[in-house]
C-alpha cells in the first residue's frame, strides 16, 4: 500500500532533511508480521528510513496539524518499534523474514510512521514510498528486547582523526543474542561491538573496519548464541573528523556534536536479545529503559541548545525527566 496522498514536491535543499508520512495499515483483524519490505520510490533523495508503529492517535494528530503530507519534527511518544524488533531500510538492506515464533502482532487501526531521511538535490522532488508486509500464520512465541548502546553527548573536535566513544552495559539476566545493527553518520570510521563474559572471555559481536554511512544493514546471526548474566556488552567507535577523511561532509572540518541531521553525528549499537522467561524480559527492559532515557536527556538537552524556542523539545525533555 502507499500513502493516501503520497509525499509529493518535498523541498530537498541544503542539509539532509526529514519527513514523516503517516500510513494507516489496512488490515481488518490481527496479523502476525514476519517481515516488511520498504521501497523508497526515489533513490536520488531517499537515503534511509526508520519505521515505527503507533497504536495511539498521536502521530496522526501531528499529521493533521501539519498542512503538508505527513509532518516534520519530533517522533510522537506513541510511535515505537514493535515488541523489540528492528524496522527500517538502508541502502543495501534486504527484507529478511523473522524465524518461526518471532513474528510481531499488528492490530487494526495501527499507523505506520515512516521517518524518511532525505538527501539534498537543490530542487523540489516527488517522493512516493511504499511498504509491504509479510504475514505468517503462527503467533509470536517469544518477545525480544532491543538494547541500544551509545552516546548522545558526542563532541568531536575539528580535525580529530581518531576520536573514540564507548559505552557499556552489564546484563542482569541470561540472554540469547539474535541480531545487531550499528548506526553512525559520515565521520565514523571503525566500529567494534564485543561481549565481555564473567569468566574473562571476550566474544566479538560485530567489527566494521571501514564504516560507510551509505551502506547499512541489520546483521542477524545464522546461529544465535547465549550470553550469561553478568556479561558486559561494549561498543567502541572511532571517528575521523579531519580534512583527510573523504566522507567528511564539512571541509574544512568544524566541531561536531550529537544530532539528528547527517552533518551532526551519532553512535549507536542496537542488540536484539531473547530472555529465558517473561519475568527476565520485564526486568531487562525496565532496567535498560532507565539507561536509555538517561542518555536521551543528554541528547535532547544538546538539541535544545540549538532550538531553545522549541516547545515540543521542551515538552519531550520534561517528559523524560518526569519518567526518570
């Protein structure tokens, strides 16, 4: 299916921009989703897409309040990734089907929130995106958790050729690792994700020696593997903000902070895991949720410095503090 009114005549000039079309999923009963396929429609300007679902009216209200197709700005609080699953598209990504018993439940009345990151072309562009669903007959047997390591206090000096950020998290329960997805922008160079087991063993999760922002993927393990309680997940990313980096979007280089635009930087490692019991899942998501919210406040506070008059940003920061 496609957006009812399409996403047409989007002005794509200057730095990379973001548009959020809202698509109502046309199902008349509960469905079990094993995979999705995203088609960008206009590869000249669509760089990648993050896809969420919203079972509340929040995203549609944002859309209704914006005269253009979809809306631009912050993600509505009700728009989330479903049940610990990756949803999105990046250049090079194929639509893998989830293993048996790992489908997620889609209810009638759900909106699809497609966060399109658009590259500048210097003129108005027509963009029509579509999303296809692969349905299965088997309900989900286990619900995964999504763990996000990363830093939102990124501050890279101009000219720094080997700037490093790290993050760590110690698992409070046993888990089985299913997949990983690294994320950064143009200046990231080398990426490491590792697991430090309680016995001192170090197991690699992923290593990318030469990161390319234009070629990203969700990496699903052929053989999922167990990590015991007490294992520490570690990410270590190196950035090159020098003039010698051919992928640096700003030359001569300038100081770079965390931000949503492609000329800013990000650094995340998403790890999808399964727990042994529902109680373990509740404990893991509760404890990890606090870590993520704490990191999000750092990013949003930084964002507020560049947009101090944004009421929506102030509201989001306030909501984070109230939850914490």
